[in-house]
């Protein structure tokens, strides 16, 4: 019975089963590495949000709207103490709102990285230009008999979600006259903030059916996203920035865009028919917040893959990097008749776990590609020297070098090819599995070491 147990313990099958169990145990430190990657990534996101908030956050604005206040005479009917119907009158304020007939938006942005410790986040600054035409001749048709407009108190309002994104008003003109921009949304319920200016309007302007031209230049800043609400009968918008990875979402995709390795340009054209927002309305109109949010056109300033994403993706292949050194050492035992202790396998597995720690820590300070080259080269060299020391000086240990080099090269290509990553990974695992099946096809896993001697 003892001899039989010794035979089982000494068989190659038992050694292979032991290595499988050891591989599963090594997944415990890999789980800890994954947790560390997520922790560092979360910390980086927190710092990015702080930097973004300090820079003004998302740049979110809408096309200008003209507000014309007025008063409304309201009749209130009631029954007096004698049961007779009586009426009394009171006046209440109201506003008529009108969007532009034509709106031309130009947003030119420059980006830069802001650092806080080792973490950084891109922010942008630039100029927002709003040009267009208001046709207010139809406003009198919106007025009821019991309503009176105070045309001399008319204002133009530009909605801004976050006024921290406004650095300075460069210029503001209405029909050739300079207007004074002040903070305030004046009751415009499309967004949470805004700026406004008094307009020099009168009944003659309104009845002449003469379009009113406006031209406004605003220096802006922000981070993460630039989005606008096309409040006009017809809107044309252009966004340009020195950023290579924009993502276009929202109401509609750009009609034209040009993305290069260093910058992008995009252009949209849309009408009020697609936004669900009327051209004219009064202050009794209640807008559905969902409709307003869906009407925004958005451009995200995103990273295709940052180094934390790449580290996390690399860690998904950790089991492969633990198994291959084990399999390589096991092949050495089979083909070169060398007996290795389980400690040799454990140290080889630990070496590849150290690779992920090196990659994470180095990539926080230098580029990911250079970090990968240093980490992979260091671990490959360490494993080669270790194999050379335990297998002797007869030249057999050099097999470890091409194996680890091929595996690290395979992982690097997988990480660099975002769109092809799944295909490359699947083909790579298939090739590795097929190679192992070919190399181990004649191994007698029931044969004990005593029978080999």
C-alpha cells in the first residue's frame, strides 16, 4: 500500500495536479494586485474630479433667449354674502420668451494637463462665439387682449449649467450696440444658471420686422465635457480642440468631423423640430427635464485607455503568466530529466506577480509602454538567471527567455489593440493550448519518478 502511494505521489500526473493547485493558490495574491489597481484607479478618479471641479467642471450652455416681461390683467369671480356674482381684478407679471431665428456657435478650445501629486487630469480653456439673428416681429401675436408687454425691459439670457466655466466676457453686441452682461438666469427654467443683458428695444423695433443681430464672445474653461443646447429655429455649431479622443453623443451626431492624432474638428446643424423645445413660450410653460437633457449635444474629452485601464486589462491575463513558467519548468523536468522542488515553481510564480506591481508603480510616473518594457525585461531576465542557476550551465535554461519574451509580447499587443484585443487574446490562448497539447502528447503522466530512473 505504501509503495502504491509513493508511486502515485511520484507520478507526473500527481506533479501536474499539484501545479494546478498551486496555480489556483497563486490567484490569491493576484486578487490583491487587482484590488490595489482598483484602489489606485479610484484615487486617481477622485483627484481628477477635484481638478475638474476647480477648473469649472463640464462646460454646458445653451443658445441665447430673449425675454420680454409684461403684466396680465386677471379677473377673479366669486359669490358675495348675498349670493350675487361679483368680480375683482388684479395684475400679475408674466414673461414671453423667444429663441433665435438663426444661431451660429463656434467653440475653440485648448487643452492642458493639470497635476496634483502624481495624478493629473486634462482641462480646457478657449473662446465661445455666439452669433445669430432674432426675428421678434411675431411676438405681438403672442400677446392676449388682457396682456401688456414692457418692451423697454427686454433682456437677452444665455443659459449656463455651471457659471464657473465663464472666465470673462470678451465682447457682447446687439444690433451694433454694446450690451452689459450680468450674472443671472432671469427665471429661465432650462438650466440652473446663466448670464443676461438689458436690450434697447421699443415698439418700433418690434413692428419694423427688422432682424436683430447679436454677437457675443465669452472666454470659457472646463474639463471633461463640452455640451450645448441648440436653442434656435436653425443652429450651426462647430467645436475644435487640440484633443485626439473626442466622443460625440447627445441629440445628434456631427454632420462632419475630422479627428487626427493631435486634434479634432466637428460641425453640427439642427433645427428646433428635433429638440422638442418651442420657438416662443411664456412663463406658464413647464419643460420636462428629460426632454431638455435629451436635447443637448455633447462632446466628451476622453482617454481611449489610461494606464490604470491597461493595468487592469493586463491583470486579467495573470493566470496565463503564472501557468506558463510552471509549464516551462515542468517541461524542463520532462525533457531534460531535471528534478525541481515545488519551491522553484512558487518563486517563478511570485516573479510574475511582481511584474504587475512593477508595471502599476512605474506607469504612475512614466509612460505605460516604457513601464511595460522595464517590468517585462526585468522579470524575464530574473527568470532566465534563476532557471540557469537551478538547471545548470549546460545551455538548457535559455529556453525560458523566448517563452517569457513571446508571452510578454503577446500581452503587449493585446493591450495596445483595443478593438482587436478579444480576437488576439482568443487566438493566443488557442495557440498556447495547441502547443501544450502537442508537447505533452507522449508524456506518461502515470509513470513515477522511480520508474524513470
